[in-house]
């Protein structure tokens, strides 16, 4: 079961999906495109625990974290 974690000002929301389920996979990819289009940064955590930024949806990633653009001033 893959997980997409979306961070925002209220905390986080987790969306789990089965990569074997075509409908769930389409929704997950749509969520990825929507969030990155809104300016969220996407990072994938690998099996070893390493984290890497990603610009493309990876249906094999076990965990993808989305965090909003940081605003400072």
C-alpha cells in the first residue's frame, strides 16, 4: 500500500492507495499533479529512509510527502 502525505497549516492528510488498482492509481497521479501544480514540493522516501525531491509521479514509491512552499519575509 502506497501513501501520499500532504502537509499544510492544519497538519497532515494521508492518502493510501493500491498501485495495482488502476482507478486508485489514476487518482493518486491526479493528486500529485494538482498539488505540484499548486506549488507543493514532492519528496519520495526510499526503502533505506533516504529522501529525494521528485518532479514526476512514481507509482512504485511507497511514500510521497508533499509540503507547501515556504514563505518568509
